[in-house]
C-alpha cells in the first residue's frame, strides 16, 4: 500500500523574465491561454488527479494569483443581478482550505521554493507542478503519474524525450531498467554540458515525491546556476529509495517562452469547439493572404 498523494506544491514565485515586458506587472501564471490564466490549467490538472490541497509558493507581486481563486463578491453580485450564470467562474473558486500560500522571500531556485512548503506538506508524499509547463492529455499528466505511483510507490517524475542538442537546457536522467512507460532512474544531472547528457529524457515539471526530499533540501546546497536545485536533492536519494521516470502520453507546451506561449494558445484554441472554427478559418486564410504593402 502507498500513501495517497493529497497535496501539490506550485512554485509560482518566479519573475517570468522570458515574457517581459508583460510580466513586469502581471504574474506569468496569470497570462491567459485562450480565456483562462495559465495557473488554472495546472490547478485543473491537480484537481482532476485527486489533489485536495493546493500549496502556492509565492513571491512579491503575486497576490493576484491568490485573489483569482478567492470569492469575488462584487462580480458575482453583478452577474446575478443581470441574470447571468456563475458557471464560468466555478473553476476559479476554491473551497475553504483548498488553497494555502507560503512566501519564498528570495529567488534561490526551484529546490528552495519546494522546501518553503515543507511545513505544510508535512510527512506525506506530495506532487510538484510547474505551471508554466502546460501538460495536455486525457487522462492528464499528473493523473497518469498517480496511477503509476499507486502501483509502484516511491518517487516518480514525468519524463519527455528531447533532441540531444537540447539536453543542456534541462534536468536529465540516467536511465536504468525500462518497464512499459516507467524507466528506472539511476542518476540525474541538472543542465549537463552539451554532449555529456546521460540520456535525452528530460524532466518537464511534474513530480510525485516522498517527504525525504524535503530533508535532503534542508542542506540548502547551491547547484547549477548558483541556485538550490530540486534535481540535486532527488539525486541524493537515488539508490536509497525507488525513483522512476514516467513517459506520459500527451503534449507539453513551454509557456514560459514567447513561442511556447503562442503555440499553446493555438493548440488549446483548436481543441475548443466554441473557438476552433474561427481559428481554423483564420489559419486557413493565411496561405492566400499577403503582408506586403
């Protein structure tokens, strides 16, 4: 029997510098993909996977993230007064105690952000979701991972194959035994130098971890980029407890970059019956249009 994963950590304190100037005053997690902010997609993924408590690790200027999931009395009253349905607001409404926040006061890295949630996580397994990595699949990425976790336990990270030329951008695993979509992890390297990566399986931002990871992070050791890396803490535990990578079925969009953000908007729009026809019409007309003046 494995302990059920009830809590998820969302590191949302980052500055979003790749999307400046938009993120000068708007958290990148609040920029919309079609008509929902990016954070909504990550929260929907967690909820659909059975997560009960959402832990936001925030920073200065991120209060709108928490406000978004709060009750909007004035807006709701206005909509009711006009006879309009409140169904559109339902995904953005959090139940009492569902959202918990903790402040990361310094940008010391992903590992440090996760560590900031240690007292809320307590002594139980937990998920980590990076909201700027939009994962799309049915069932969703975290739900697939939890199904695998309930069979094998231990620690499971999402894995994605990338070209060898891109491995230096990510945390990469050293693979062991393969069992279907699960690959044993024998080691991890954060942003390996070009040509030195042990595989082309990178970590795209979904994790199911045991509380021992928090204790490994207690050392506060700086790694790649001078930051406290989650990958380094996990690497310490490999060999002492089970670690597996799960090659999920679905698509991944890096919404922290301008190109990834635009691609995600197109992909999500084309999957929406109410939006897709107009988008297809526009895209179909681009072949015969001209931008010359």
